[in-house]
C-alpha cells in the first residue's frame, strides 16, 4: 500500500471494516455488562443490551467512515439530544471512555489508531455531559 493510500484510509478501513467494528462494539458491551467499574454506565442502559449493541454498531460504522447504517435507519444521530434523558457527568464520561479503551485493546486495535480514536471519543463523550459537577 502506498503512503498516500495509508493516510487516506478511513478509521473504519484502518480498523478492518465491518467485522472488527462489530467485535469492538460487542466487546464494549460485554465489558460493560461484566466489569464492576462500568456499572455506573451499565445502569443507564436497558436490561437487554441487544438494541444498544446494534445502535452503537450502526452509529460507529458511519462515524468511522464506513456505511452510514444508523443514519439510513434512524436519520441524523442527534447524539446529545438522544442522551439528554440520562444523567451524564465526568464519572460516566470517564467510565465510557475506559470501557471503550479496554474494548479497543482487547480487539487488537493498533496503538496509534487507538490513541487517535480515544482523542475523538473523548471530545464526543465530553460533549454528552449534561450534569453539573
């Protein structure tokens, strides 16, 4: 692969496409469901995580530069508006980020890509905060 191709690949392509995004999302929710440190964010979700898994998978697919599955099915993500019913503060933001970081590590996401994604995830997760600290 040429240098130009490497630098223009989307994060979706850099991750490895659909199967890896699905594995990342499944790992994220498996961790959330089993690791006590993530209970604070787990309790914000329904008992059955199937719908949450599907929505995050569809959202991340498009957000990472792959197929816009979420937008095709649900329209614009309106992330902040959709998360307003849930009290999200620094603790929830940090737990979500820690869970995603662990899921990326467990999924074998290359270190440089993992760090870049974590920076972007941080910006989005911080923007979701709706509770004064």
